C-alpha cells in the first residue's frame, strides 16, 4: 500500500473567497492595490490641481494643508502629479506583463508538451535573454528606438517573456506525468486539448502569482526607465521622472523625493503582498514558503 | 562530472555566441546609416564617409561580424568615436570602479541575507521571524535609486559622513575610494539582500520539512546540528541559483546607481554611450557585460556540482 | 518489567483527535506487530514515543521507556534517547537519506554524536554496521551517495543508522511498504536477524497482517485511534475474537466468486480470434551518457515479449518493480511508442496509427491507474471526469446523453447519481478507484488495463474493489490485463498469469497452477516472498 501525497483540493469560488479574506497578506495587498488603482482611475476625472498648469510663483512649497505633498519646481501639486503618474506606471507595467504572459505561457506550455529540440531551443533562448541584464537592454532598446511609453512597454515586456515561459514550462512539466493526463491521453485527447483542459487550469495558480510579482517588478523597471529619462516624456508626470527632478533639489526640498518614492514602494509592496496572499490561498502546498 | 562541466561550458559558449549575434543584429537594424546616426545631421558627407570607412560599414555583414568578434576575443574593442580613444582603454579605466562596486555589493548582499535567512528560518513563526521578514518584504519593494537618494540625503547631506557622489580614483588612496563606493554598494545590495534573505529562509524551511531531516532527528542530533549539517547544504542549491540571477540585476543596477552617484563606471559609460549613440562603445561594452553574466552563471553551475553529488555523477 | 509502556495515550493535532486511550506494552527483546488501516493512528503512536510529532500536537497519558517518562522529558533528554536507545526506520527509503551526504557520513554521524568516538572509530563502526545489513564495503564503500543505491539498499542504510548503537528498541514504521515483495522479504529477514542477534525490542508497524504474522511475538490491532485487540500473534489471529480482526484477516485473503471464462464472454461463440496479440514487442529507453562523445547505451525495458489474450479473459502480469511490466502496459495502451515488434488489438496494428484512427482502438481499451488521488484532475467534477473517454465516440452525445451515460456508469460501480456534481477530493480512496473504473467502462471497452489498481487501498477496501472488478468481468465481459506485484491480487481476480523478469516473460500459465507450482526461478522467488497469512499461521502453530 503506497501512501500517495494528497494533492491540493480544488476550491470553489465561495471557499476561495472566504480563505482570501481571512489571509492578512492578501487583505493588505488587496486594499493597497485597490487604493492605487482607484487613484489612477479618479485622476482621469479629477485631481486636486491641474498638472498642466505651471504656477511658478508657488514653486517648491513644503507639504501643507493646501498642497498635501507640497509643490515642485514649476509649482505643480505633487499629490496631483502622483495621481496622474500612477496611470502611466500601472498601464506600462500591466500591458508589458500581459503581453509577456501572452507570449511566454504558450511557449512554455508548447515546450513542455513537445519536449525534444523545441524544449531545448526554448531553454537556450531563455539563457540568452537572461544573460542580458534586463535594464541594460531596456535602456538600449529605448535609446535606439526613442524614449516613450510604448518602447518602455516593449522593453519590459520582452524581458518578461522568458520568465513566464520558464514558470509555465516548469509547472506543465510537473503536471504532464500525472495519471490524469495519461487518462486523458487514453481518452484520445491530443496535446493541445490536454494543455487547454488540464494543464492550463492547473498551472493557473502559479501563473497568477508570478504575474503579480512580475507586475511589481515592472513598476520598478518603469520607474527606473523614467528616472534615466527613457520612459514617459514630459510634460506628462511620471514617478521615475519626478525622482530625477528631485535629485538636484534634495537639499532645499526633500519632499520632492520622498512622496513619489513612497508611491512606488506602496504600489510594489501592495502587489507583492497580493501575490503572497494569492499564493497562500490558491496553493496551500507553497504556504510554508513565506 | 567532466561531462556535466563540458556540457555547461558548451551551453555557455553557445549562449555567448547567440548573445553576440543579438547585440550585433540590434545595432544593425537601427533605422538609417549608423555613421550618420553617430555624427548627427549636421556632419559633412566626407566625415560620414570617413567614419563608414573606419567602421568598415562597406563590408558585407558576416565579414563585419567576424571582424568584430575577432577583435572582441583578442581584446581589441575598436575605437570610441566620442572619446577618441580605444574602447579597451575606456573599459580598463572604468572597470576599476564597477568591478569593486559589484563585488562589494554582492558581498554585502550575501553577508546580510544568509544570516538573516537562517535566523528567520530557525525561528519560524515567532515574532523575530515575522519582524525580520516584514522588513525584507518592504525591502523588496524599494527601488534602488530611490533608496540611494534617501541614503544621500541622510548620510551625505545631513550627517556628512560620506560623499554624495563622484569618485576620487584609487590613486587618492584605498579608503577615499572605498568611502565613495559605500553608499552606492548599500543601495545596490539592499533590495537584493531582501530578496535573497527570503529565498534563503524559504529554502531552509522547505528542507527542514524533508524526510531526511526526520531521519537525522531520529538519530538524536540536536536541532542546530540538523539545521547546519543537513538542511543548509541542500538549501544552498536554490540560494546559489538566485545569486547567479542577482548578478545580472546588480550589473543592470549599476547603470542607474552610477548615474545617481556620478561614478565613472561601466554602467555610466554604456549609458552615456547609448545616449550619445557611440555604437562602437555600446556593442563592445554590452557584450562584455553579457559575457560576465554568462561567466558568473557558469561558475554557479560548477558550484552546484560541488554541492550536489547527483550532478557530479551525471 | 516492560521496556516500553504506553498508558492511556491521547493525541490531538490542531483539535483533531488522533489517538484515544492507547495502551501498548513491549518487553525487552520482544517483537510487537502494530497493525491497522490508514488513519488508525499507528504511525502517530510511533512518532509520539520518539517525540517527533508535529508542533501542533498535544498529548496526554504516559509513555514510559526504560525508566524515562517520554512525554515530560525535555528535548535534551530526547537527544540522548533518540538514536541511542530507540532507533527508527521509516516507510519511504527514497527520501529518508540526505542526498548530499555519503552513506558513511550518515551512519557514522549518530555514532560520533552519542559516543564521542573519533572519526576513524566511528567510521570503522559504521563500516561494520553496513556490512551487517548486507552492504559490505567491497561493494558499497562508505563514500557512496544515496542516489547511487536502489530503494532496497537505501532502506538497509536507514536500518544501519537506526541499529548502529544497539538500541534497546527499534521502531519500524511500514519499513517494506514502498518495496516489492522480494525486497520486502529480504528486509524483514534482516530485521528479524538483527533483533535476534542484538536482543532489541522491535515495534513493527504495518497495514499487512501477513507481514506481521510472520515475525511478531504479539500483535496489537488499531482502528480509528484506538486499540481494538492485543495478544499473542498466533492465538489472536487464529481465534479472531474481535470482529475487526476477523474482518482484516478475511479481507487480506479475500477471493471474489467468479464465473468461468467462457460464461463471461460477450460473444459466446467467440470465433473472432484473440483480442490482443503482442508479438516480439521491444521497448528501449534512451540511456545515460557516461562520457561526452560516447554513444549512450539504450536501456531495454521490454525485451521481445509475446503473448495474446481473449475476450473476457483476466490476465495477470506480475513481476518485481522495474521488471518492465508498466512499460509493457503503456505500449499496449498506445501511450508509449513501441521500439520493435507488433501489438495488434482486435485485429488492428497499433503502431503507425495516430489521432483519429487510434480512437476506434482506444474506445475499446481503457485504463485504471494505481494512485486514487493522482488519477483525476482536481479541478473537474465527477461528471466531467467520468465522461472524458466519450471524446472517443464518433457521434458526440448531447449534454443530457452524457449525463445519463455517466449515471449508468456510476451505477455499475456502486455510486449514486448525486456523486456526479462532486469533486474528487470529496471521496475516499476506495470510492475514487470506483470512479476511475466508471471512467474506464463508460465506452463499454473490450479490454481494461489495470496498473496496480488496488495496491494503494486498505485491505478491507481492496476486497470490495476486487469484488467490483470480478462483478464487471462477469456481467460486462470486460477483459482485464492486471498489472500487479501482489500475487494475492493475481490469485483473487485473474485466470492466467504472466511472470515478467528483467523485460522478459519467464513463465506463463493458469494462475492457480503457477502460484501452487512455479517453474521459473523468478516465479519461485516471487511466490516464496509473498506474505501469506495462512502460511505464516501454519508455520507458527
């Protein structure tokens, strides 16, 4: 009599929901992420001050009741700029990660289903991409094709493809030898159908978790690109650009650096907590990792 | 063992070749004439022709690729247009900043992360574990260039303990040189240490749940022996993997951090070369950085084989 | 005075009661068999006396061992007791050893810790101990790593670690369950010898009455965290005073009633020829390369195997683990390609067919696997799981038809229509195997290949599932290719048997004849090693 490890149970949405809202990481992460998202959405309709207005007489004001986070060297309201900047950060990171997942996941699943030289080729492709320090290549791409949000998306997206391919491949490889896959093959299903019906739903968890982590890294990468001047271009505010502008004015106006930085930290922390929480909730097997 | 190492070496070489083709191709597909691009719109046709000649742009693609690669392997990286010196010379004077910085940062990362990871794993679930891991969780979310700004504000502007930027050169002495690298190294290491500490902790906890740990405990070994003599060595494997990946992040990080601290390193060199479109510098320095990432990952593979006997016999 | 005295032991983990009022006593040098089905609490009892329970566990009662009160003893005391006074052997030899340390280090480590012997002395002692457990230094130097040893050899190393310091008590928790019958017999012999030579007490935990009956002086039967019966082995098992003991004994020797083969066949006047013909089938796996430029030697798992089977026939394919029986089954199921030879099913050659053409064959050939947990996609409900093979039909049935067919299939295996909307984790192991069988018969196949379908089940459940297999064989005329290492299962459910050894079929014949009078060497070894309750009791009385 072999004792087989009991696999995780498939939860219904109701029980998942219950579990999720008893998980502290998930709750905090969900709340922070929701606030940032709400901020981004609201900024389309309303910000405390207009960020295209340049009331220079009001420049470099420290935080006060009228300007919660102070004003910058053009007299713009920092809080309003952070609100508008969140749009760009979130949009760039989200689109980049979605594209990367959209290409990487099918690649990884394909490699796992076919094995052989396709698998080997994908692994070598991953090796090559991983050998390029991501930010270096992003700088290269945006410098060559010109700065801007679209090229930032391409640069960040490209270097996330192998991440998703690798995670999807590893997950799929762990599922393929399972007996229920053999049963599906005995039922005459081909590799494509098996991938759609059995593999993808069962690696969905790890992909969602990886997705939130990569999303967080994407936010940092976008801020880095904007900081070196290769992201969203002025006059549209971006968090990284705001930090760059703050650098030379650190002595007179430290608030210029503090608030955009905190915005990045909060967003990334929120997403990481959300990812950790999701992992705990979706995959009890990995729970001990945190 | 030999077969394993040879295979890794082969994969490393293959990766380097593919990477070099990619670098070459990317710079090749830039729209427009590279020489024109480098010189700008106001350059005379003669100047452009002269540069084309010098870069060998009139030769067919494969010839140029092999010429470049031969030069790269023999240490002749070409001649920088903007600096008017051989690229090798530029690299030599910048690497003495970047290499110590990367090693310094990696050392800091390991020296902080590993003890913290072990500490947290051995106190799993207790208050000290939660406190340390919450700090790490926040650390992972802090972008290094922002952390650098904060450090500059506190230690350079406010406390005046360290310089806010610049590098006096090693000729000014070991301590002034190191002093200029302390804040940059800390900024680079903070996030990586937070990541590595989390990995180390979870790898250790994972190992402590394995069956062989129960066998070791059933022998009567005390908990600390079980942790140090059994779990640690197995937990090294994922920790090494992450360290290999982190090296690439450190290199990328230097681009921004060297900019924040005005350090004359390779990262700043390549960044400036990109913005000034000095393509000869860009392609050689990028490939050099890529080669170092590949080399470090090969080193990690060799270390795997030392840690894990299952690989040695493959 | 007893060596070990467990009195009224209660154990709960996170609020769940695991043990209730367990009493157990063991004298020096005595072999106690602790028997029970999964969930009976037998392993937890063992972990409790080593103080190796999970952190969330809370205990009440008393465990007295050699004058030490285990439950109140501090961790420092336990460091001295574990490994020195009590040795422990676990179920899973493949993961019980540290993969990055040599076997010599792992055996010597405990010796050094407890005796403060120097490295050389400890290694000398480890060398002697490894030789005693059948791993002499000439063939198995101390510098070997666990991955260089087989499962049986690793279990010997674990036993060497446990016995290295002549403990007063050896606790063996299902030490042979992960091994095949021949290895099981060898390991049990080894344990017996060590206990006899060193005068250790042995607490042998097993789900198998026959294993325990052979070597235990006394046995204790547990169920649901309670001790059901305890007493002298032969007496307890012959008298079977407690109904649960009787149930266990009967279940482990259960043979379902079955009709004769001819009466089972769907086409009584079967003139259509054999259902499955395997002719000189070969399966090679790519080998491991030892040097970079050396051509890897392929590993031949199945070596020119030929046999045929008829409709409604139940054929056993028995052999030790690694003999190639599962590789053969995968080829028959067209899950793995055949390297050479031919396999014809219902007159059609399997090789060379792909996709659509295979569907007609697959429709008539289904499979039941061993693992009652891994056989189902955890995200699908029973209805979807059971109807998956309907994909093979040429005319896809409507939703309602699918549901009706699923209900009918569940009915055949003794489950109810309301089970359709449940997830697999809501069922017990035995029920899952029923679902697995329902999935296999929903297309009314002519052949079901069963790969160890009952070896993960408790004995009483196993008897019920075997009854179900027999019943379906009788009523539906399904032929079975039954792959098993357990000859008791072969005896219960099959007409004919093939004995496989190192990729080849070394013996074939009527199941009863082969079991009674094996001709081949491999067959004789298998049958001699087979745990048999009646035989064990006959030997003792």
